């Protein structure tokens, strides 16, 4: 199985901050990496696919990068509605696996 | 608009069975793979199972293999998850999601949208 490791597991940041979350795969997964945002009590929402392609309608302050085993999700200027938990997910192999999540909290 | 709505969750005793359903609307259901994903209380996301558009390629997580069966009714635009021999560790919110796979872009295989989820509690 491909293990996905996110870091940090949580972070505190202020509105306007630049935030970067890292996701590492236990083996190379090319660009088969997706990002989701989840707010408390809600279903996850799809944000980015194929490592760097932004979902249509998602704010341009979100960006993704990386390939192989190391990936990043960056929020260029944190907004109040961005406080949530973010998950990476690999779709390179079965079982499809998620990272443990990164909780972004208000400082 | 594209919508997914799960149903069938509830409280069940260990060893019991439950059948979840996911009603789809707003898209051509038979064109897409569909997936079940679960989230235990306060925990992260765990992929459970997916099924191809024509029901040919069901896949399962090891944790549910042999106990859960995914199926779909393309005429009724409905996805199902039959869960047998339920255990306490199966307690979770179960989400269905449309799985989008695009051959024109490397890496394009993702879940969108997700339903609101249905809670399954396995307890005596």
C-alpha cells in the first residue's frame, strides 16, 4: 500500500499569511495526487487534482505542486473561510489512500 | 446540479448487516466510476470501495474485503454498499463520491462531488 504522510498535522496562522502543507508518498506516484478541504461537520470538497490543477471555481490563492513523492498545497493569502482540515490523496494505486490531514487554525 | 445523497445509516449490533444507498442526480450516472469513503469519528478519511461504470471492476480496502459488497443500479441512478459482519471499527460517516477519471491528463483521477454522508454506528 502507498502511505501518504502530511506535515504538519496542524498549524496556526493569521488571515493574510502564506501557508504551505506538505504531502509525501511512500513511493513515486507521478502526478496522481489530489487535495481536499473539509470543514467541521461537512463532507470534503475537492480542490486540486493531478498535483497542480485547480478545480474550476476554487479560489486562485490555492495552488498545488510537486511530483513523484513530494507534493505541496499552498494558500497564498489565508482567508477566514480557509480555516479547515486539508487532506491529500493518491490515486496511483489501489488501495486509494489519504494523508492524515492538516488542520489549519486561526492564530 | 450534480447531487449525491446517502441513506441507510443507523445503529447496528456487532455482527449485523446494513445496506447503504446513494442516490445520484444531475449527471449521467452510468458514465462514471463511483466510490465509498468513510470517516471514523474525529479521524481521517479512509477509502472503502469503488466500482466501475459498468460494474466490472469493484475494488475494496483490505479492512472490508469479504464483508462489504459494492453495487450499482444504473437504471435507478443508485449506488449501494452492502455491509455484513459489522464491527465496532466500522463505525463512521460513510460518504459516496463520484470518481472522475480523465485520460487526457496524467494524474486526473479524483472524487467530486461528495454526498453529505450517512452515519453508521456499530455498538451493542
